[in-house]
C-alpha cells in the first residue's frame, strides 16, 4: 500500500483523471473530495461491498482487508 502525507487543500492524482483532495481534518476524521469521470464509480468500501453482495448473493464480497 502506498501511503502519502497531505495537508488540508492538497491533492493527489490517480492516473490522469482522478483527483483526491483533502477537504477537512477534524480529530481522527478526514474529509476527502474526489473528482473522477462519471464512468469511474466511487464508493466508500462498505457501500461497495454491499453492492457486490447484492450482485452476487451466493458469494462473499472480497474485502480489501483480507489476508494474503
């Protein structure tokens, strides 16, 4: 996993089309602003996993936290 440090109002680029900006930092919470083309879905992990469970009700959604 790549770990980057950023301050409020600073951004990182993912590829040529996705910009992630630190909008706010309060205590242990960070608010992110994400600019991405509409064809790239952007979800919180728990929402993504729920979508995957609905698509494939007979299989478990693979978690990013699973061990290798």
